[in-house]
C-alpha cells in the first residue's frame, strides 16, 4: 500500500471517529438516554455496579453501519 492510500484511510477513520463523537455529543444535548435504553442491563449492589449497554451498542452499531456504507458509496463515485 502506498502512502497516499494509507493517508486516505487515516483520514476516513478520523472522520468516522469524529462523526461518532458528534452523534454522541448531539444525543446527550438532545437528552437521548444512551446507556439507559430499554435493553441496557444495570445491576447495582453495595460496592458493585455492573452495566451492559446492550441496546445502546446495537443502536450505535446500526448507525455506524449506515454511516460507513454512505461514506463508501460516496468514495466510489
């Protein structure tokens, strides 16, 4: 792989991370309960807290899949 291709991928990954950060920031500003959705497991005991944000992970996975597909389609044109 030449330097231009590596640079292109680094930029794309950076834009993807920035987009995810922007979506998380926007969700918190809009009051969306990321981490507290139905399907997110939270167990509180004295001295112990367990959190498994299953529904949040599924939602973020779907959003990232759509974002990556849109970016890849735009790059192929």
